[in-house]
């Protein structure tokens, strides 16, 4: 009798989920990535934006281009790739100050959901140092991304999921960047070779 009751509860729950427009959560068996291995990605202009924790206007820092080195692989969990190198090129703030970025890689790419042909995920372990005239600051956090299996387009979404964790008290970035500020990176990359990333 108990088995019959539990079976009825399961059916009712599934029907409720269908009516509500949601699907029951499915256990993932990992992800399959082909061809996998080493890949590169490049973007046109990337926009790095700092949002003050104290309020006020955002500080936009456009970079002329960005290049990424990646290593893709199939996985029994959500970890599908590592960003092993990233370079932001010709980044200028306020039209005057040029900044460089020392990325502390690898950054781990995790696939979280799939709606063909789109993969939605998160880049974790993001960390880098900002270096410029009178500026030394560190940034940490995550990046949300989408990936298109057809076009090979990887997009970093500007969701302010990064945080400025420290600004040197002497090389204080002229007060443009401060500890506690949040940061976003907006960029669209073309991945080569194109990867096909699907749930296993």
C-alpha cells in the first residue's frame, strides 16, 4: 500500500510540475565535449565595468581585444574546461589611463544547464591583478557565460559577479577603483575549434 501511495505522489508531483511550466530536476551524469583538447578564443572589444560599493557612476574600461587559451574535456561532473590563459589588450579607463591584467589561471568552466544549442554555465576561480600607473588591485569571483554549440560563440555576461578584494593603499588607482567595488566583464569570443558540449 505504501509503494502504491508513493507512486501516486510521484505522478501528482510530475503533473504539478508540468502545469507550473517546470520540469522535475534530473540527476546529471556529466557532460560530453567533442573534440575537446586545446582551443583558443578571441574577441573584439571587451568592456570591463567597475561599480562602486559607495554608489555613484560606473567606471567603464574598454579593452581593444581579448584572447583566451582553453583546455576542454568530457567530465562526470559539471567541470568541462579550464581557461589556462587570458589576455586583455589595450585597456583604457577614463580615456587616459592604460591598465594591464595579470591573470591567475586556471579558471574552471562549469556547465550548469542546456537548452539546444545553448550551454549556460559559470567560470569559477577567477582571479587577476590590475596593474597600471599608480595602481595595484586584485579581483576575484565568478563569471556567468553562455556557449553556442553551432557558432562556437562564448559570451561572458556582464553580471557584476566579480569583486575588487584589495587595492594597494599607496598605488591606489587614483581612487578610480576601490576595495569592495563589484566588476563585470562583457565580451563575445569565437572559439576555435568549435566545441560541441552536451549532457552525457
